[in-house]
C-alpha cells in the first residue's frame, strides 16, 4: 500500500495512470530482437517533415534562452491558417496540455463534465484529477447501422446537467475512428447551453475526407462556447516534441492563459511546428498513404472474417472475436506492437495504427499466425 495515497487529493486517489503504447526499444530489449515495429500510438510512419527537422535544428543552439512563452510567431501563423484572431489561439505542450488546462480552469468538485463511452482516455483523467463528476454518455451500439461505437450526440446532450461546465467530443474519435457529420455537429452545438464549453478534439482532422471536415472558422464565429483542439503529434509527425493548440473565443483563451505554465511549449517545438504548417506536400503524402493503408486493412480484415470499426483516422480497431490480450502478446512475440483497448471497455479489440504498406503487411501476417495459435 502506498503510504502517501491517503494524502493525495480524493480525485487523484482513484486515478489509474495513462497506459502509453509500448516503446519499441523496450520490446527489443525484452526479446533480444532488433526489428520490432510499433503501430500503437498513431504516429506518422513517414516521420516529421524535413522542413520541421531543419527548423528545430536551427534553434537548438539557442536553448540556453527561454522560449517565447506566448509563441508569437506560431500562434500568428495558426491564426492566419484558421482565419481567426491571434487571441483565439492557445498553445499547449501537446493538445493533451490544453485538455489539462481546461480541467483546471473550468472543473472542480462542484461541477461535472460529459463525454462518451469509448472516447479518449485523457478525458476521464482530466475530469477525475480535479474531483469533478464524469457523466458518461452511451455510445452507439455495436450493431448500429451507420456508426457502431460512435458518439451519440443526442445522448451526450441529454447527459448535460446544471452542474456541467465542459463537454468533450472527438471527431474522429480515438480509439474507434468514428465520426459525425458537420450538420450533426452544428445541430448539437445549437442545442447546448451557452455556458457549457464544448471541447471538440480534432487530433486527426487532417486525415478526414474533405467533405466531412467541418468549417472551423465559421463554427467558431457562430458558437462562443466552442473550443477546438488540434495537434502536431499525428499527421505532422512531431509527437516527440509535444506541441498542440486550441482555437476558441478570446475570452476562453484568456482563462486558459491564466493557468498555463509560462513556458509550456518549447523552442524547437515552436520552430518545427511553424515550418511544418507550410509543408503541405508532407501532409498530402501522409494522408494519401493513410487512405491506402485503411483500405488495405479493411480488405484484409474482411477476408479474415474479422469485424472492424470503419475509421477515417490513422488507426483502425478490429474485433479479434476473443480476448484480445493474448493476441496482443502473441503479436509482441512477432515483434509487432499494437494497442489493446480493454481499458476502454473494448476487451476483444486491438487498435492498430496505419503504417506504411510493408508495416501493415507485417502486422497482417503476424495477426493471421497469432490468431491460429491463440
Ligand atoms: C493523440 C491524441 C491527442 C493528443 O495528443 P498530443 O500529443 O497531446 O497532442 C488528443 N486527442 C486525441 C483523441 C488523440 O488521439
């Protein structure tokens, strides 16, 4: 028993730490192999943009100085990209940092937050850490015609109570890859009371087909209580640098800024992100490769008679028709790291990041072998 647990604040006493994907080096050390692949954390198989690497390298010699705490150049470029005022942008040490800031600024033991079943693990962490009540909406059922396991925006709306200060929704959602359409989102935002902050997590926005992308600047001008989070960790391939941001009404950004660490985003990350925004070719290549990979998995799973959740993100969750933990472990022995999602209450599923064609083939070959053995 941890002696200090009783001294921790009550929300923290009940927390379970976030389980990250297993690092490649750890598996290689354990198995004594050298060719493991990790498709467990939705990282970009093409790596970062070359422009981003050079930009980070250019500033690395200046890191005796503190970074620009407000990240002026980057936030200006982001404001221009999104057609909003610079005061709408808040930079975060990953978009995860923004989610934390929202918890600290808007939630307490006297309030509640709403999110869906099968949604990103960080929402419950942020809510529980400050002792707020989590009001968890039902997702669409597994046999739903249109969007199995997807967010049911009606039930999310129904779960909002007088104590609710924040609603977290993700489009597309992790770990399901599911989405909702722009008009469904607008109808939802129209109903939600003005004083409830709606956090729309768009970590995988750039992977979405054009026709499904909601119009960011129109939505923000229409709904003062909307905050959108984006990240450089996924399609931009900068997960290791930790940089993300939110776009919100300046009044909301002002509040986040009060709890933000003065230097929450680092100098190489700001420089790399600024350069990455302009490398449209890298984004286009990453998104085309991903679309091919999603098709490759869908085709293979269908041939293997495995059900999967249709995804528009850079990962796909597949039902292995049995407890997925031994399958996950079998894949590890083949040098393939994917993500079990039992902690999301999806014990029969594995979430697989879309890699390049060769990596995807390796996953599929290993999966066929392991499914026969388990
Ligand atoms: C990966 C992810 C994030 C954020 O990651 P950061 O690296 O902290 O920017 C946020 N939301 C969802 C749904 C994600 O999958």
